[in-house]
C-alpha cells in the first residue's frame, strides 16, 4: 500500500533534483557551486531593481530571489532553472500595488501560487505550448516598453510621486514633470547605459556588467558627492538580516477584484518559467517536466507572501547565465540563493549608497534585451493573422495592461485559428476531387448507379466548419436517392458537426432518401457510435470502403 502511494505520488510530484543527484560527484558539485555563486552575484542588482521598479522595497526583491529561488530549484522540473523576481512582473505588480495596496499584492501572489499548483497537478503544463508565438512576442515587447516607461522618473531624476499605473495618466505625469529634470541624474544614467551597452562580453563571465556598473556608479556618486537619489535616501537602506514571517491579511471586500490580476500573475509566471526551461533544454540537450515546474513555481509563490515578497518565476537571462557557467543540477540554483543570503547578511549596509539612476540603467538595458524588436521589422513575412495578433497584443499591453492584452490577444488568436482550420475543411463531389491514395480514381471510372452521389469530406468537422455539411444538398440541386459520405479524411468531429449530420440525415429520410457513411475515422467513429447515430442510419449503412458503399447503394436502389 505504501509503495503504491509513493508510486502514485511520484507521478504528480517528482522534483528534478532527485534524478539530477544520481551519480553526483565532487567535480559536478564544484562546478555547480561556481555557477551558483556567479548567478547569485548577477541576481543581486536585478532583484533590487525589479523590486523598486515594481513599487516595492528593495529587500522584497532580494528575499524573493533567496526564498523563491531556492524553492524553485529544489522542487522544479528543470535541472538548471533559476527562479526569482523578473522584469515581466514589474508592470502587473506595480499596477496592483497602486490600485489595491501592497497587502493585497501578497494575497494576489498567494492566489496565483495556488492556481499554478492546480495547473501542475492537473497536468496543464503541456498546454502552455499552445499559446501562439505572436501572442507571446506581442506582450513580451509590450512589457519591455512599459518597463522603459516605468524608469523615466529615475532615469531623468524627475520630481514628484510615483508615476500612475495607467498608460495615459503616466504619459501625462511624465509630461508635466519634465521641467523638473535633473541633469546630474541624467548624466549618471546615460553614462551607466553606455557602460553597460559597450561592456566587453568576454569579461561578463567573471565580472557581470550590472555589478561593475553598480560599483562604479556608487563610487562616482560618493567621490564627487553627487546630489542624486539613492536606495538609502528613498528607502533607508536594506535590512541586514532574515525576513520575518507574517501572515497576509485577507480582505474579503477586495478578494473578488483580485482574481483577474492573480490569474494574470499565474499565467504570466507559467509562460515565462516554461519558456525559460525550454530555452535551457536547448542549451543542455535536456527535457524539463513542465507540470513539476508549475508546481514548484506555485509553491514558491504561496510561500513568498508570508515573507513580504513579490511574485517569482523562472528567469531566462539568469538561467542562461547559469548554463554558461557550467551548472549541471538544481544545486547551482540553490547555491545562487544562498549566495544572495550571505551577501545580505554581510554587505547589506553598503547597498544604501547605490544610485537609483544606475539601477534604472540596468533595467533599461534588461528591457531592451528582453524585447524581440526584429519581429516588427519582419511582420510582412508573417501571415496577416499572426501579424494582427502580435501588433494588437503589443498595443493592448502598452495601453491597457497585461490582463486585457492576454484576454483579448488569446481571443483574437483563437478566432484566427478557428478560421484557419475552417478554411482547411472541404466538402466536395468525390468525382471532382477523388482521393489519390485509396484507388478512388479507378472506382470513379466505373459506372456509378444513377441516383447515387458521393461526397468527399476532408479536414476537421467542428463547430466552425459544421455548416459546410449543410451545403451538400445545395450543391446537388436535387436530393439524391443515395448519398455516400466519404469520411476517411475527417480526422476529428465535435457535437456541433454531429448535430448537422443528424439534420442532414433527417432531411434525406423525410423524402425517403438514404445516407451511407463510408470509412469514418477513429474519433468520429466512436463519437457517432456513442451518440447512437449508427443506429439511426442503420449499421448496415456504415461501411469501410467505397466499393462496399457502392454495393450497399445498389442494394438500396433494388429494394426501392
């Protein structure tokens, strides 16, 4: 009984760490530790920057990278995935904080974690791959633009409160605060961007550019006593210690309003983490478990609200860095979290001198790198439907936010998909387009009994294409005595198509005409049989080959 329970549990919950530790040795451990320390150092400025840009305190990003990063590596379905706060969440998190407050962000994150675990347990991880690429590119580029806009205040040193979350209000606020531009902050920010942009790639492996930029930026500010805003001046620094455990306060009054943003966090987290894992698979020639990955992401996001953290997911850039540093197992991701923890315990006071202008430059470069800008230049190479999905999703993301963009973008993508599949479904007179691979052309050269019409159906018969069955009798102009439907090439059928088929049969029977079904495929066969349609038509009128169908038609004509 116990073994059966463990076997059943392993089908739903088996972290990749278990398999990765088989034949684990000191050499692999040493490599993983080196990779983990490298990624941990890179993650520090990004975690701080993502938190500040999201409207949270810098320690929220660091604690998320430490705790959620450790959980995602320990429980995840990828060998080399690195988890933590990411740029993709900046927009949605900032909007939730502005509209509902930080306490409700914690509730949103908790709800999103539960949704992700449920998605993993119900094996929905494989469904994420059905999100069309134009949709993903559209909202990825939209997020990049919104991240850039979110950094305008820090980059130019503008005065005033936080920028509004809503697009037009944000543009209006930027316009009205432009006269307060601080040239010293702008010079520091531009200098940081130029340094990051031209940083030699050959140095990046040992000395990550964000860390070097922060060191130089902080040193310059201290050396010249530059009057710019720093982490210390805005937030009072970063606590030197571990986060405290606190239970989030649930407000039933706002709970129903938090469901859409929680769904957006869950969906965005699922997409980004599985994309990151897929990228890592290509780099290490491996295959991740998408459902286990979703469970790990969910657990991490359930835990984080109890420590005041922000949403976490798989980070593509840090995961790629982890792979390039030689990571072989989830141990590297766990070491990355422990590295951040050591830095916080030892060097947290130093972070208060980091200028926000340099952090904004780091985020600006991150946003530019995350966007797939060439997609706009090559739009003409895409089908018109794909281009429409990409552009509409991009514009909706920038103007109305991720929630609206994902909902409407998916609707448009599904609409075009249905239209495309519908266009692939054909109903035609078999003599005009005989199937080339079943000897039909040879049969057609033989005499077909008078009063018998053969129709070939090709494609998927579902609600979008079911009405094409109605055109059969219209094409015939007169109702044949025997109508043969060749269904060899119908790969799928739904209840809407079955209903139309029943309607067609009813019209024929009303005038004492007959229907023969020839060679229904597996799925349509079982659907029609289960629905009792074969009994209506008569089992003798369901045959396998066209020759059998013609033989049955002759028998019917003799009996008439």
